[in-house]
């Protein structure tokens, strides 16, 4: 089985602590953008709860960028999504 055969996993609802943790460390959205390649508008949308379904790998990337765990930044359980959904 290839990784591409595994359905992506998402975090739903996406309540998060990204903004608070980022600001406490003096990290700017632009710093995360430069480090991860995730656009500043996307980071802002995540922080402000405008993203209702976030891929788990994106959540990991954002958490890693500020030196935190996914569980600390996104305190929810990831839900599997069936392929084609």
C-alpha cells in the first residue's frame, strides 16, 4: 500500500491556540510563512477559525513551526475522512 492510497486525515472544527502560542513566542505569521511555505492569509484564516477542516499534515507543520505539539495547538481529535469525501 502506498501513502497515496491512505485517505487524508483532518482536524475538524479547528478550534486552536495557534495565535496565542505564536504571539507568546514573538513569532509573526510572516515568520511561519517563510519557514513552512504556508501563506500568511492561510495562517490568519486558521488562527481566526475560518478553516473548518484542516489536513493533519498542515496542522503538524504549523505546530512544528512554533515549536509546539499538534495537541497543544489544536486540542481536538483528528477524524479520518473517506476517500472521495
